C-alpha cells in the first residue's frame, strides 16, 4: 500500500510546484499583435471592418480582435474573424457554441485538409443554419512556430507546451465563413481559398 502512494502524492506535489513557479515567475508578455495589418483586400476582393457591440467584446475577452467582411464577385459576403489571446490557455473554445448561442443549428462536416504556406493544414468544417440563412464555416488555431491545429484540445495542449518552453502563451483563432446562397460547393471553394490566404498572412500578423 505504501508503494502506491508515490505516484498519487507526486501529482499534487507537482501542481504545487507549478503554482509556486507561476506566482514567483509571472507569465512573460505575448508577441505584439498586428492583426489590424490584415489587408483590406484579399484575393482581389474588397473588404470592410465589421463593428461589434461591447457585450460581444466583453464575452470574448480577447487581447486583439479583427472582423472583416469581404464581398465575392457574386455579391455574397465572406466573413473573416481573427481572435488573439495572450496567456489565456482556456481562451479557445468550440466555435460551434457561438453559433448555437445565436439560434443556429450546426452540422459537423468532414475536415478541410490542405497544403498551405504553414505546411499541412487541417481546418474544422461545419454548417450553421437557421430559418432563411445557412453558412459554411471553417476554423483553425494558430500558434507561431507550429503548424495550425483544428482541434481546440490540441490548441490548448500546444499552448501548455509553449508556456513551459517560453513562460508565455499566445495564439490566434481563425474563422472563415460564407453563405451557401444555394451553392454549397461554391461556398466551400471560397472558404478553402481564404483559409489558404490567411495561412500565408498569419506569420506577418504576429510580431514575435
């Protein structure tokens, strides 16, 4: 019985040491955000800023946030959301929850896997719909120095490792969405193109 106490006592002891370390050595500042430098025109499509009310900003509690609306040649909008978090490992959450809280029903789709400027990239895909409106959505998380991940749990673990190595945690949540407008395959093509373009832009939007 005494031999079995070692691992049991080890875990609480390790947590205490980590807590003391965090108190004695507070997290270092994250990298400087340059999200606002995201071009107002992407893939030759004109864009504009999308304002948010204070309630949404308070709920997100992010360190920086950019929302843009780009207009496709057929007049259908594409939304780009970039949310930057510093030293907030639990800042990331299931992106489908945001839609459900607004009355949407979501349906998970197969992941979007592609080659990108950041290497292999996999984005989560889902459909969000409510009466008279259906969106196709693609999301992923980015941490400088590593490849993007689609799973929020992997993102949190990536930040945990980053915190151990650098004593700071920072990353960007990326969401691209557009209306189906009766042509879901076309919506997916635009989402794929924008995900690839944002992967190319991201290293320039965080000044490490």
